[in-house]
């Protein structure tokens, strides 16, 4: 039984009967490997027991729910109901049914209640790993649609924001794609392997953008990628690239993966088509895709003034853009804290909410 299945049964059989007469919604969203469906017998996440969130709309209903939940059984299907979760409650065992309002829950995780609307700044400072766990997981009970409305608001980027983050993803790839061969050609095999791994990771994240799926955090990035429709065409090339013993093979495999993603990007119709074939890197004996060609094509189709304000054009009209928070920052200490993500807005360019 998966963690989600256990938690759903726990809600249906143990929690819901206690909450009869208390208006609420319920589900399992937010942090946790079981929310993403990647828990197993070896790693049932860090909670080791059934849990849920109960969403109420008033303080009075919260008090009624909390009082009712004191009558939860000590065990459910031979699993402890009360268990220690991190440092909460001073390390004392306690049931893990969180009673909270929907606005508070979503604001705590992403800094905003999405039912109020997501601004460009909101989208760009919300890590995809958070969006994955809020649109994933499971809803157990939602009679008024409180969860459905919020999850629908977070389903995917507006088209021009999507173009922007795709453009930034291709720009990241273009900035290092030639280094795979350049490092290898001077005998730096470790350097070539390291760059290959970095580019491969960027291509994996790019695949999520192409497939309109939110990428999870690093532990489950490869597992979630394997479930994407594109994985069958892109994955073997990426595997070959990171396992290759020489830089020529790494370069060839990465070019093949990039070509597949280039074709898939063209199919989206978000920009004018770009030739997906890799080519010689100027006069050097290296092959690359020149991913920034897709960057230019995508930003040329951005019309939203707030998004356009984040795009800077350098010499020869080439665009530069840092992208979303998890394209510009790779720190757990930032990406897991909405306040720190928003504080990092300056790294992403002018804040459109300030009219810059």
C-alpha cells in the first residue's frame, strides 16, 4: 500500500467520522515523498504513519475539529497514529492531522493564496518543487471546491511566462554546451564529465517544461523524469552521456538529447520553428545545438509587458534572462522558504509588481 492510499483510508475510516458536522475539505498536499508517489517500503518518507490536512474556514470550526481529533485511535491498520515528526511539539508523539485554513496552508508554502490570482512575480519566485506537491498529492474531500480552485490556479504557467522560463532553460544549456568538448579537448576529462552532468540535469528540467509538468526536487528528479512521455526518446541519450568514457561520446549523446528536446519545443507552437540539428561550434572542432537560438525565438513571441520587462537584450540583439527562481538559485535554504524566494527577486531582474 502506498502512503497516499494509507492516508486516504485513514481519512475515510478514522478522521471523517469524527468530523461529521464540521464543514471542511481534506487531502494530502505539500511536503513529503508520499505526496509525489515516490515512497516505498525502504523509505516511507520521514513521517512513518498516516496523516492528512483538514481545511476549515473559521476559528470555531478549527476548534471543533481539533477537539474531535483527540478521539483518534492509537493505531490505524496496525500503524501508529501518533508519531514524532521532526522537531514539532518538542519531539512528543502526536497525530499528524493538520487543521488549517486553505489560504493559510497555500500561503505558508508559496507565499500567496493562488485563488487571489498569481502575478508574474509570484510565478517566477515559486519553485517548481512546491508547485509539484500542491498540484500532486490527493484530495480526499472537497465539497465546496476550496482545494480544486487553488490547484487549478497552479496547474501551469500563463503562456508568456512559459515562454520566458523555456527561453531561460535553453539559454542555460547554451552557456555550457560547448564546454563538454572544450574541457575534454585539453585533457580535462573530469571537467568534461562534470559539465556533461550539469547540462544533462538542465535538459531533464527542460523536458518537464516541454511536457507541462512541475519538476520535483533533486531526490526524485530522475524518477519523475522517467514518467514523462519524452523520457523514452531523451533518457537513453542522457544516460549514454553521463556514462560515456570520452568527451566525443558525451558530446554526441548530449547533441542527440538536445535534438529530441528541440523538436519537442518546436511542436509546442510557442515560437517560430528553429532548426533542431546540432552544428559546428563556429570554427572549432566541436558540435553543439546553439540552444540560445530557441531563447531568441521564444522571447520574440513574448508580448506580456511585465514579462518583457524581465528580458534584457545585449549586443547583436541577443536576449539574456535569469528565468525563474529555481533556474537562478540552487539552494535548498532558499527554495524551501517562500520569504527567501521572494527576497531573491532582485536576482531575477526588475520586479514587475514595482513597475520597473
